């Protein structure tokens, strides 16, 4: 698949998920550490610096950080490192600290990585392994249930690949179809596929909505992203209350979804500020036979705020501790029931449930 296909669909995965997806050895295979000599170490560091400088979304920042890394190399800051894993960890930490970007990551593989043009068979095996992992994790869906007073609840731990996630989203929305309000829990969602973000969001609006844009440095173009007019199954629509729960572990695609729901006015966010540093998508690049690097070469741009969550994280509308976020969202919904529901039985039920929640 072309670079605009396969790789662009993994852009907002967390760094950990990206690393697993592009690993050169199958999950569970033993990687034997090998000593890293001075020549190999310098080659890897220079390759990482050059790749970062060439592709990072902000050219000026990339040039400044690259200069700092070259100075550190010349100063001998890396001379004591003889482990590929340690070098990857050290470079990742330095890049993330300097750029404030948690998507930046260097990974080491004891088994040599195939060259891009020679890795078709390996890539197929990696995709198969990734899809098996996705199935084991139910494409991110941990729980779909009805809370008291007919409040819908979806616990989503990842935005899985669309091929498998689409059916789960349609099934979840069918189960949620007649609920009075919906809570989507992203407190433990560490990322996922941006196409699935758009697909899930498409169920939550009545008409196509301009949700976000992505600017790509390499192509000097802006990709405009809208929700779909039509989706499999029934839409939840935009008329009922929607709450999104966030926390410190909400990252990347989870932040993308939460930020867009908030900026568009579709959802009220409840919980803690998200991790931040994950608003700049990119792609994994083989930088030498044993090192892979994930380099953000794009940035999210919200059509309402004309900004993103990179520096600040996504800030909830109602800040509470993560542990209290689910109760807090229910309390807001129940107070609305008491204030506006014409059914006296519903109002009494909401009052009783509020007492239970304290």
C-alpha cells in the first residue's frame, strides 16, 4: 500500500502501538541484545538526527533540536552506551523532551529490519499479527452497557482498525439507540486509528461535520476531515446529551476524538487533563538495519479553534479526578432529568439515583 495509504492510517496510534505494529520480529520472539560499537552507535545517531531534521513537522524546531543532538554527539554524551535498546531509549527521551512530542520514538531491533522494498512478506506477517492482537482486544471495545436511568455507557480502550472496529461500533450504537444520554469512557484509551475516530464520530452527528484537519509537511498540503453522512446501522445522532470521560492516560487518537467533540460543541468532557504531546501524526521510518524511528510530519488543526492539544492536553469542561469522572457525568445527566423530564417517575428515579451516587 502507498505511503498515503497504510502508513497514513496509523498516524495517531500511540508510540507503543506503532512499535508493536512495525516490529521486525513476531510478538513473543526473543530479541538478543548485542553490543553496540562506536561506529554503529554514531551511524544510528546520525541517521536519527538526519531523519528527524528532514521530516519533522516544524522545520525550524527540527533544525534547532538536530543541532543540539549533534553537539551532544560531538561532546561524547553517548559514548558510554553500548546497548541498542539503551541508545533508542536515550534518543527517544531526548527528542521527546526537546520537542514536547510523545509520538517521537526510536526503537531498536536485534534482528535486522528488512529494507522497505524487500519486506512485503514480512509486512504481511506483521499485519496478520497486528490483526490477531486487535481481535484479542475486541478492537478497543471493553464494555457497552446501560447504566441506571437508561444512560448508555461505552468503555473504549483503543480506536481499533476500521476493518474490525466498524462492526463493533455499529453494534454498540444499536445497543445504545434508545438511551437517554451517552457516556464514552476514554480514560484508558491510549490511541488508535484516525479513520476509526472519524467513523465513530460520524454516528454522533445528524449531518456531515467538519471535525478536524491535518497539515502534512512533506507534501505541504492540508487534509480536511469530515464525518460521514451515512454509516452502517443507525446513527445515535446529535440531539441527545453526550459526555466523554478523559484522564492522564488518554492519548493521541483518544485526544483527537475528545478535542473534536468538545470544540464542535457536541460533547461535554469530564475528568482530568489528557496526556498531551500527541497531536502531531507521522509515520515509522527505517533509519538503519536495526533502528526504526517514528517521526511526526503533520499536525492536527481544529476548524473551530484553529489549534490543537499538543502543548496543553485536552482540558475537560468539568475537571474532577479520574476516579470520580463516571459518577460526575451521571450526576450531570440525572440533574437534567430532574429539571426537564415531564415524567414524574423518571424524575423520582433520577432523585433516588442521585442519592445513591452521593
